[in-house]
C-alpha cells in the first residue's frame, strides 16, 4: 500500500505548517506528516517553510533573524491568530500518534546549511522517543551528509526536482542522493517524464512522488508501485486509496 504523507500538515485544507492543521491531520488515517524547520539566531527551531516571513505570516524579514520568543508575536495568514509553532510543539502533537514524521531541514536564504540544526533537531526528536518514526529530509546533499554525522541511525529522505537535476544531473544527482538517503522523493512531473530512467536508479520501495493534489493525479500515483506520495490534500488521497 502506498503511504500517504500530509504535506506541510495538509496545507490546502488548513493553514500551512500550523498546529491546528497538524492536530487535524493527526486524527486522519494517513501514514505520515511532512513539515519544515528553520533555526533562528536565538537557537529556536521554528516550523515554517520559507526562509522569509512574508508569504505565510503577517510579518516581514528573515526567520533566522527572529529574536527569542518573537515568533509568538507573528500570526499565520488565514488562521485564527495562530503563531509560528516550534519543533517541540509539533512533535508533542504527534507523540501519541502512529504517523511517520518527515522533517525537512531548511537552509539560510542563500542556501547555506544552518550550523547545528541536524544535531538540535535529532536531540529534540530523541527526547520524546520519536527517532524510530522520524525521517529527516533535505534537497541538499551536504545537509543530508550532516544528518548522517549528527544523527547516525535515523532515516533520511532526499527531495529531488527539475532544479536538482539541472544542478546535479539526473543520473549523477540521484546516485549522489542515494548515498545519503533511505528514500528519494521526486517531484511528480519529473518522475513521470523520466520514470524509466529513475526506476533504474532508485528501487521502487525507496521512491516517492510529490505533490499530487487532484483526484486523477492521486489515483495515478497511488496505482504506482512506489513507497509514498506527499500531498496537500490528504482527504482526497484517502478517498482515492480507499
């Protein structure tokens, strides 16, 4: 059975990367949740996708520049005054759920990795006894290599898209990512276009597709013999799989 992973907590159903969205998703019979973390200058790990605040909040500037506790003064767009959650708060939501936790380690706005983010994230995960259910993810081989050093034994996932293929090469890039990853999740358009080439490089039980959201797309990818799909519409994915 293809695993269904709720992308950014199911962002087409609820505010992206919000505690309310995560709580709602935890009540659904999905297989996992995906979310993103940035590191602030004060050492707080915040669950937000972009390196900047503008798209998803009512504030402006870099996430990394936020001072201690400042995320509590920033509201998420299209929410009931919710603020940016911390990694610890999100882990607490899923502590007693059976879902896999796909945690993407983001980078600075210029693409450079956050120093110590992998080690700090791993420590927070271990403290709650969630290492076996957690998968640390990234688009960047250097971040994945850092995870391997800082969190030996934890599973890893590489995200791969057309920009990755352009930057690293399709064959060479996937081969490199495979060295650092248990799972490789490929953007659906690239995966469909290069299916034969990709499945020669990546075993099907280690392959995922992101991010199908339409019913026809969901049915197409759920019929493929891959490990997982990551979707913004976990409700439609469950209907399609059911």
